[in-house]
C-alpha cells in the first residue's frame, strides 16, 4: 500500500500538472515547491524536478532549465525522469557543441 505521504506528493504533482495545462506556471511551481519541501523522499520527486525544468524552458529560462536537468541526473540516476533530462539537455545544446 502507498504511504499517505506518497499519496499527498502525487496529489501535489497532479495539481502542478493541472496548473501547467492552464498556463499558470507560478502556481505549478508553488505546488512543486511544497512537494519538494514536505515530501523530499517521494518517488514523485524526480518527475517534479523534470516538470520544473520544463516550465523553465517554456519561460525561455534555458540556463535555469539546464541547471535543473543536470541536478536531476546527478541526484536521481537511473530514473525515467533522469533519462528524459539527458535527452532534454541534448536538445538544449546548440549544434556543434
């Protein structure tokens, strides 16, 4: 059975995704911040970090996005979110680098 904290973390992730769908990135970041603060051991954390990086990309904050993605790969190696982060980092690199 899932721990109550894990259910709360997943609920925060769903709330963040709902805010992203409506373009309210500030509210999404707020939900993700609570998830990281209150549920640091959650299985949802790698995916929440990826979503934060994706929001930064949407807001044209590519340096912030790259830093978040590199941190995700270092902290959560071998996770699906880390694999997506590597692919996204590759796509952010200008050709020929």
